[in-house]
C-alpha cells in the first residue's frame, strides 16, 4: 500500500459529491500499480455506478487510463486516419468491410481491437479465422502497412491503457459494468490512445446490444463525444440497430465469408448498408465531401472491386492468403456438422432475442464465456430470417454449423425459439437511429 | 473461488431490489471463508450503503455473522444476565460503573467488548490500564466469575462472529462504514452471539458520536431493536447525549480512576447519572420492578458501597489488585507530564467538538489510529468544563496528561480550541433523548 488513502475520495463519491480530477487520476493509477487494493477500488466503482459521474470526472478517468500506458502514434501516413469502434453486437462484421472500403476511398483505417466476450463477437477472433492472419503487429509494422495498404487491424497490447484492462476485469468481477460514464471512459481511452484524425463510434441499441434501446445508446454516445470534445479530437457517433443480428452469419469464419460476399458486391442487406453508411460518414468527416457524394463513392468502391482488392492486400499484409477472397469455402475452417434451423411457428418475425442468438453461438464454441477461453473459428449460426419477414413453421430459416449433431440440435432449437412471430405484418426496424458529431 | 458467483446478488442490490436472505447469508459466509474476494464484497457493501437494506436483509446479514462463528452460552448462572453495549463515545466509562452496579443489584452483567478505534475509547483498553487485569477469559472462567461476582467483561475472541470482523475490516478500508443497517447488523451480531436475558443498547448522539444527532441515533436504535425482535430477544435502546464528553476523563487509567470515584459515591455528574439510569432500566427489564424503585435501588447501591465492593471483587477475579479502589493514584499508571488546559475565551460553553477531543487523546497515545497500534494507559485529558458552564479566559478548564511537554502543550491548545463559548447562558443538553424497548 502507498501512503495515499483512497477513502476520502470514495467518501466523496459515496455522498454524491464531485471527486476532483486529480483524485480520480490518482485512484486509477494507484490501482493499476497495485497500490490501491481491489476492495477500495471496487467500492469506488460501485459508488460511481450508483452516484454517476459528471463529464469532468469521466474525462479524468479516461485520461488516467491513457496515462497508465503507451500510446500508438503512427506519424504522417499520407492519408487521413479513421478509427472505428462498435460497442459490440451480434453478426457485426462491419469492420471487416469498413476497413478495406475506406482504404479504397483514399483514407486509412487504423484499429486496435479486442476479442469476443459474452454474447458479442470480437473482430480479432474473426480475423484469426483466416489461416495465417497475424494480429500482433508492432507500431512500425502498422505504419508500413497503412502506408502500403491503407488499413490495419491489430490486437490490443498490454502496453495500451493497462489501467483500463485492470479496472474492466475488476468491474466484470464485481457487478459494476453497467454504467454509462464507466463504459464511455473505457471505450474512449482505447480510442484516444491511438492517434487518428477521425473517431467513428457505432453505438448499438437493441436486444443484442449492451444498450437495450436507442435512448440509452444515445446517452452513451453523448458521453463518448463529450470525452472526445475535451480531448479536442474529431469524432462522430451513430446509434445503430441491434434488435436482430446485423448480418446473417454469427461465428468467426462464417462472418469472414459473409464480409467477403459483401466486398464482392454480391450480398445486399443491413451489414453492407451499415458499412457503406459508416464509410460515407468517414469520408465526409475526414475530407469534407457531401454525404450523397460520399455514399455514392462508397457504393462504387464495393461495386467496382476496389474494396475487395484492398481486403485481399490487407489479408496478405497480415500473413493470410489473398486467395481467401476467391475460395473462402476452401480456405476458411468449416464445421463438421451442418443442420438446418426450422421455424418454430408461422408468421411475420416480430422480435429476435439477439443476445440469446449470440450466446447460442458462443455455446457452440464461437465465443467466450470467460477471458482466456479458446474459440473455435468454424462453428456458428447462419440466420437468414429478419424482422418483418414472413416465415413458415417447419421451413428453414438458417443453418447451425457445429462440432457434433447433439450440440447442433440444441442450438437449432434455441435459435428457433429466440424468434417471435406475429400474425400481422411487422415493420423492419431502422438501420440507423441517429448520428451526432464533435470537432 | 467457489463455484458460486456473487454477481447476481450484487446486481440485485445495485438495482435497488431486495436481495434474498439466502444470498446475503451466502455472500457473507463465502467472504469469511475466502471464497468471495475483497472486490465483489466491497462492491456489494457499497451497494448496500447507497441502496439501503430492509429489515429482512439486515436480519439475514446479522444471522450470517453469527453463523460464521461460535456463540457464548453460559447456561443458568442463577441471575438474569444483562449485556450492555455503547455505540462509542468519548469519556464513556459507563460499563466500568454499570457492570458492578447491576451485579450489586442482583443481576449479572456479561459483556464481550472491543478496543478503542478512531476517536472513541474501548472498554477493554480501559480495563487493561489496571495492572494485571486479564481480558482473555474462556467460557468456563466467565461462567464461574459471573456466578461468584456477578459481572464479567472480556475481550472478543476470534471465534465470535469472525465474518463480522472480516467485513468490518473491509468496510473500514473501503469507505463503507456509514450505513445504519450495516452498523446495526455488526452491533447486534456481537450481542446476539452472547446468551443474555436483556440487551441494553446505549446509542450515542452528538459531536463525539458516530450519529451526529438524536434522529440519526434513533434510526440506528430502531434498526438494532428490529433485529432483536426478529431474534426474539429482549432488548432496550437509549439515545444518549454525546455532544460533549460524558465524564471528565478521556484516557484509559484516567477513566478507571473516574469510574472508581463514581463507585465510591464521591463523584456526581453525567457519567454517574447515566450509569444509574441504565442500571435502573436493566433492573426494570430483567425483573420487572418499577422505574422509580429501580432508580432508587441503583442510587443506593452506589451510596452504600455495595457496587464498589463488587468492582473490587471483579478486578480481583480478573487478576487485578482489589486495592485499586483505595489507591488508584498509586496503582494506576501515571503520565510523566501534567499541564493545565486554560480557557481560550470567556463565556458560557456552548459547544464541544467532542470527536476532536477524542482524537487529541488518541494523539497523546490513549487510542488507536489503526488496529494493532499500541495504547499508552497513562496519558489523556481531564476536561472539567461542561456545556452551559461559565469559563474565564486563561483560567484552568482541565489537565493534559502526556509523555512529554511538547505534546502536552499541543494537546492543551487543541482542547481549548475545541470549546466554543457564547455571551448568553446556554442550557445543558439532555442526558437521555429517548428510550424504546422490544420483547
């Protein structure tokens, strides 16, 4: 223990008073160094959850997370650098399309990403489904790749915001995850610690997201943008729908294959539409062209194969086979068992319990219940039915990809049960609920 | 870690929902066994502080504390057994008078007591100021002594409510002390774990108490009595004044000497009055005689020397010299330096910063800033000025008993500064604000 006593700061927050920025920085950094124990830190975090944190306090926590480690600064790479972050969803392979798409549009995408946890997927796990794909790049490798290819996605190193990692692990163990300011500080520390010209946040709302409705997601978006404002960084936040899986694939190799389909221009739908929408926003924010022109440019880069070519170059640059774009079925790992998912009832799909869909995929081996669990890249779900579509009882609505017949059957029944149908037509939810920007 | 995950229980309390009794018992007992870590327990406690606990939850926590250890059951000792507990104050030597006084009245006083911490004194430290006094009695020694002498006060053993000790240490380290239900559970677990016929609580209110006013103290008293009711135990709670030191002595040997003066019938004042008041309540609760008759009996037992004789027998039974009642100055340790405390201003004493008085005594060596600190039995303060009394600037209002002249002077100035005076007469505060009982 250091000589510093965290209890006065805890007492301030407990009583609902504002904690001075220096005390927040001190408790976070002392905790990261092991000088404040788990007990006082957990009590402080619970007091933050229940009493809230104002913008200044949230900002101080973000700065402490950043100060605890090293930053990623690539220097001038000759293009505006865009960083994109999703708060986590199901069938959310947007980054796999977005990164080569903005590279094809003359921007650079630099992204330090995480792994799957709980019901949500992780971009790093998806990329690792590609044989040979390396996610442990150092800064010099990142810089060279961005200059040459225009995009890079690599795994978070222990040097980046270590205090955030330590605090998140404690929050996970102590029931103190659910807090808009704590989530915002954790998200934004990771974004601000990486040098970029534009930060794009995709804040998910719905049954498969941490934030269950658009209003809650907007609160989180606002908190994140306030942190960006305080740090004088340009940022934009979209509130997007996660009331159903975004694409049709849930599972690492399955999502890579679906992203490749989108990059080929062969697959329409919400995954494509959101990637195009976000790429257009990136273009508008970074170089100032109008939204319609930007959207047209993004669509063209998918239609003309230039985004696909960037994807191939990107995969090759990080050690994978460029050929994966032509033969994904032959190169990506495939599960031993495939079983159709049959609709349990007839009617218009009205709701999807999307978190359950994510957890079923996790149960098949596609995700992690606990940090450190091993992920099976081959397994997962393909669920083609979308909200508003008419399904017929007993007719196929997707496919389970599993290691064995037993788990396939359990998963298929669980997925079928996660859909509710209605007798009357149901409107499809919007794709994007809102957008705001800063700087 | 056990297989049991405390996070659902934490989440319930965080959301303001009621936590089932079995979950509260489980988290407390698992924490005491080391199967729940400090972090989750501290987060749970902070959620309890901020969300509150209802009577059932408080009761469940009390029962878990008791279930974590062994109970003290003396069996039939031939008299009604009274246990008395103060929530902690300054110059609060009531137990030293009360125990032999109720023994002289035909009751038994059995008390398992604690040590000084922070600004408040501890009965065990006071008793240990008597050379040779032993406070580590086992149950058989306690039983024999109660049968023979009528009173016993011994130190809390690690076997009694160990979960309470573990949780209290965590609360102390994590800023989660301030909570009526948590305090009530901690107090009442220690009382319920000792078999007694009547539990008397002396809940202090004022500048030297944890509860700063009578209303807050009444909340704590009510919470404690609700626990007694659930456990079907007879209990009464007095709300008593701690807006100034109860007696005149603050410091271990000094307080023993003052208690002996009261037992000789030579010292009037609030310490005597409260001991008599509580002894009368004990008599009324235990054997049902009327309050006036009980008060007269208690006063007589002080006046006729029978309480003093019980004190001498008690000291001897626990290994100390009975002669201490005749020659306290010769037997009790004395500080090297004595320095008069001079009034800093003229007027009627209007307020005393009683916690500061306690902390000054602690600073001299009479108390503990941290558990495990060593206490000097000889040092302390005698402060004769009481609220409502007229003092003259520069005239003595007490004496510092210190190890050296430097600390004596600092302490004397601090005590003088802890008194405020007014030009107009000030009424003395009541001694007892309220009383309620249960069972």
